[in-house]
C-alpha cells in the first residue's frame, strides 16, 4: 500500500468516526470534542455553554463528513460519488436535538459547574 492510499484510508476512517454515520461512537468522540469546544465559551459566560456545545457537535460531524468524502474520493476515484449531504445533515440535526435534550435535562452540565464542586 502506497503512502497516498494509506493516507486516504486513514482520512476516510477518521471521517467515518467523526461523522453522523458512526452513531455508535458519538458519546466517545463527538460529544467529548464538543464539550471541549464549549469549555472556553462557557468560561466567558455560562449561557454560552449550550449553543457552543451544539455548534461544536455540528462542527465535528461536518468535519467527519468532509474527511470521509475526501478520503473515499481518493480511494474510489473512478466511481461516482454517492454521498448524500442532505441525509447526513438530517441525521446530524436529529443527533443535535438529542444532545440538546440531554443537556437541557441536566445529564451533561457546563464545565464550570463541575469545577465549582
């Protein structure tokens, strides 16, 4: 396997893990990354936690979709692209709504609340 092909495989695998297609890995990768993303915003103001958490979550999903698309395009150059942004966006929206519900129910708290304990 040449370096280019290996980098495409790694890019596609990393993209898959970050993308909404890997629903099984959300709580292990995307949610912690979104939490880390929201940390500095919540330190500025407590009310920025939820919006920045959702934006961070969406960004990890978007980054995953882009990486998956780029990696798979590199691997399958002769085949047409069957990537559906619309369906991936809808899945990402549903996951984001679920994350919002989890945060609103208090199952995930702001980092400053954990630090104040």
